[in-house]
């Protein structure tokens, strides 16, 4: 029996695992409640028989019933149903991450676009320690693909650009991520010493996704919770989660795992703020507020000077324009960041005008 859909604005459960069918469980969540959905759905591997290594030992591959579908049409119908509900529960500026292999990711991409999601990036997770191709009939399958999409075109999705850049030692984060698969202490085992879940994802992968595309306190929904990697990393990073899982044994493993997780200290959760998210301050605001006076002289790194005009433009020796236009003209460059280019003088010191912009931003934040 399908549960009635809660009204928009109803409070969703937080930091809970819902045991049951993912589509029914998603339908029971309120509309527009989630900031992010992370989904690791069945890959529909279409395996035919067992896979063995050269020494004839059996490979612990994905052979569970949850990964079996009668046809591509059946898989598409299932995907469309859960993606429809995932989109319904997302906030207008929410986003989704979907991970898959060559067996299913292209079909999921079509469904995402057909349902109105707006694809932002695809990310290649390059496995530094992939399973070899034992039969030698194909290339070693050394990567999986993630699709990152906003709920709709034009959504103001969360993206901590500068935090990811800092995580990557000051270099812009690329769309190819080299990370190992789960091994050693991170790989969860059952009572018999076997893998607790055949497709357990590494915490490093979820760390990057969550740090990059959410903020503390956000609600992340994982419709295919498995052994709870999304929930474990969310809890460590100060985010809330809802996990949905139909297999009782995985629910038990996830609950035991989550009970061991300790959140990071709140002081460690702050990330490098994105300049793109900061309030826009026109240069003219500094003039209006008297932080710079009309007629005051600004100086460039090369010693060129310009005077501030009442309308927030600058007048140089033989041309005028905005702080950016005049800086670019003086440097013979296609563009210029006037905020760091121009300086003013106070008490014998030369100070970037960006200091005044940050002062205004700090005052605005104090009134927010």
C-alpha cells in the first residue's frame, strides 16, 4: 500500500534509517525537504553465471536479487520512479549525485534530463586499485562515473569551489578523482568474514561530495543506503541524513556503524568561503559611504594614478572607466581585477581597495 505524501513544509525525519522500498519511502517524505540526494542505485550488471579468477577462486561480485531486472525497460521504469520522487523531495536549489558504471550510468543520464534535472558535471572516479579483468576479453574497468545535477536549470545549488580548491592543495578541483576502493579497516565484513556489501563506497568519495556541495546542517537523502557510508560521512561533517535501505542485514550493519561514528568538532567544520557566494559590493558604494572621497588618488602596482569620481568611476591621465576597465587598459590586458589592482594611501601606507570592500561586507553580515 502506497503511503500518502506528506504536505510541503512538513518536518522530515533526520538521522534515521528507513527500512523498506526506496520508492515508497521517498513518497512518504515531504516535498522540498532535502538539500542533496546522493544515490548509488543498482547497476543492473546483467551478470551471467559466476566469475572466477585464474586460480578458479570465485570472485565476490554483485549477484544479489536487488541488482536483477528483467529487462532494460524494467530498469528504466524503476529508475524513472525513484528519480521522480528524488526530484520532488529536493528543495528548489537542491542537487543530486548519482553514481554508476557503464552498465547503467548512460540510462540514468537520460532519465535525469528527461525529468528536468540540469546536469552540472560528470565526474570520473578513477580507482587507484581496481579489480583486474580476469578473462582478458575487455579493458580493466578502472573507473565509475558520477553525475552531479541541480534540480532544475537556473537553481542556485551549493558549490564550495574554494573549499575543494583548498582540498586539492590550491589547485582547481578537476572532474577526474583518483581514489582507492574500500580496503583494509574501511571494508566492512559480516560474521563470516565476507564483504558486508559488494559495492561499499569509500568514505573519501563521500567526503569530497559532501564538503564540495553541502553546508553544515543540510539534509542529505540516500535512497540506497547500503551499509551507511553517506550517513557516516554526513554525521562526521555535521550534516543530517535520511537513509533508505530494504535489506535488513545492511540496515543492521549501517546502524552498528553509525553508532561508532563521532562527529568532528564544530570548529573543524568551517570551509574556505567561496568568493562567488559573497555579497556583491559596487565600487561606488565605497564612494557613497565616504570610505573613499571624490578626487582621492588611487595608485596601481606600477605607479600609475587615477582619481575617484563621484559616480564610482576612475579618471586616469588620458582615459576613464571602472576600476576594472581602467586597470585592464593600463596593463594592456583583456581583463583586470580592479579590487586588488588599485590601492589607496592612509598614514603613509598603501592599502588595496579590497580591504574597504571587505569592511562593508563585514558590516552587512552583522545586520543580516
